[in-house]
C-alpha cells in the first residue's frame, strides 16, 4: 500500500457469511481474500468459533498470522507487533504465527457454574453436556471438527428446549450474573460482558494505537450476534440469514445506524455470495477511494 492509502480492516463473521452454512466453503469469496491480502488488507474473522477451530481454518483460508476474534468476542488474538509498544500483562506469549491471545470475557468454567444453577429452572442443552457425536449432529461438522468446537474458553453455545416466551426470563437471569445471551446462526450463546462489537472496537483501537493511523473498517455478518460488530465499523454488510431470523430482526431496532444505507448495505444473496455482493458494493461506493474494484483486478 502507498503511504497515503488508508489501511483496510475487514472484520467478518464466518458461518453463514464468509463460509457457506452447509459445506463451510468460502466459495467465490476465496479469490477476494487473496486479492485483498495482496493489497495489504487485514482480514479479521469475528466468529462464534473457538480458537481451536480457527487455527486450521485460518491456514486453509490463507489468513495465517492475521488477527482474529473468537467465541463472540470472548477471546482476541493480536499480532505481537501490535503489543510491542504498549504491552499487556494478560496477553499470552506469541504462538507460531506471532499472535498473542487475550481473554476479554468471563472464563467458561464460571459460565458453566451459572448454567448449572439454572438447568433445573429452564430447559436447554449446552455443548458441555453433549458428546462429540451430538455436536457433530447439530452442526454438520465431522467429529474431528466437532471436538474442536467443544474446546471453548469464554462462552457456551446451547440449544433452547423451553417455551419461546421463557427466553427473556432466562436472559434476565443470566444478566443478574453478568452474562449475555445472543443468537447466532444455529445456537444461542452465553458469554460474559463482551460481544462481537466490544471486541471489534478493542481490536481497532489497539491497531490505531500501534500504527497511529485510522483504518477503513468493513464488517460482515448474518446473525443477531453480528449486529454489534456491524454497528462498530465504518461500513457494514448484512447478509440474509438461514432459518429463523426473527431475533435478529427484532434486535435491529436497537441499532438505528444499521438502517442507514450509507453505512449498512443489505445483501440479497446468502453466505459467500452475499459476502462478495456486499464487498463489491463498498469497493464501488465506499471510502477511501484507493480501495476500488478496479484496483483489485475485478
């Protein structure tokens, strides 16, 4: 990139956005990842997936060494260079790709202790109580990948088995323990006082502190748990979800900035096709002008 070109920080949900909900493939988005990386863009997965799941996935997507946000904002991994000038005591030692991990939400064991108190009052099924085969059945993942999905640090996915009208009571009870309930593409997720937007702002602020430049930030998502992320960036892409999107649509009212088409583009196509549709839109209509479809060989 030239010294005058604003860097691009692209933060994206994975399942149902960058990755197809059914075969977990990036499809037509893969070539765009290559082009964006060649231009110096940072591609940051912001996902409900675990760190264990992300390790092999980042390599397969050509994103090894890029920062990431896991477990709906519970864990952030930053390049060691972003921490060198302003170290953090809570950061882990750099891994093989030079990334330092930082937990920004309540540890899973404390979340599970709260859920253990509530299981007698509400009906739900959490990952901690499931076999690998059961997680595989619910997610469509092979058993190896399903095992990685169960290795969580700061969140707990669950399937709601109770009456729909009791969900708000459950949410209130969780809040009394400092926990949040959010809805992803397939599951509800219980997490501490963080979300995809909190973690995104944390990562963007750390980048600005290190690089002393304001990036152009793009966000992509399809679920209710992605709305805080889309509200935290300069320009957003809301991708059509699969299945019941009523919770997402209700929560949209809490983010009036996402109703502004100058900030948020609503894709027509699902999954990676919608991801590419939204990317093309902002490369044609967004700022700064240096990031254009023509410049990326489109």
